[in-house]
């Protein structure tokens, strides 16, 4: 989700957009925040790390791999209650990453430690198999089409 475009006020009386912007911003959960990612290859595995502090990975995270795409969906729900006050934070994040061509989608592992979700996918050995393609020539009983 991108940050809303801010319009300059054109006078002493704010326009309708300015009046609606503040209440609408309050309704957007975690406005402007994204799931921060880093990725690298280590020990024959593609590794993706995501910053997800303050979540319960058993309840709040779903990881899926399909058709060369890794998707992480997380929802944060946090509520603090005190005698005369309640404070809460919430939001949903989804990020999808195109995996390298040679991953083994059946060998995916995930760990969560100190606010960092780490997902790794085994890389299959890259075999550069070259196959020679025969070139057909017209003639020899075949009709050439135009």
C-alpha cells in the first residue's frame, strides 16, 4: 500500500479532500508500513528473511509456495488494557517474491526468532543440459508452405 498523495491547500478554506483525509488515514491499519525483506543464497538454499516483530508465528503467519512464487501473509493484533485506557495496533501484510528457477518447492523450511521470520527453499543443482535441435530442410518429400 503506498502512502496517500498529499495535496496542497489552496486557501483558507480546506477542500473536501483535506477534510476527509485525516479520518480516512485513521481507518487504514498500519498505513505506510510494509514487511521488510532481505534475501540471499546460503549453503544450497534460497533464504528470505522478513522483519515481523510482535507477532505469534503459530497464529498470525501463513507461508505458501506455488508456481515459483513464495507468499508470506501476516496479521498483527496487539491490545494492551490498563485501568482506564486500552491501546491496540493491528494490520495485515502480504508480500510475494518470485523464486529462482531451480528451487525445490517440496523442501521449504521456516523459523521465527526475535521478530525475524526466515524461510528457506532448497536449490536444485543447476544442470545445464544442452539439447541439439535438428533443423528441418524443405524437400525430401515435404512440401514447403508459404
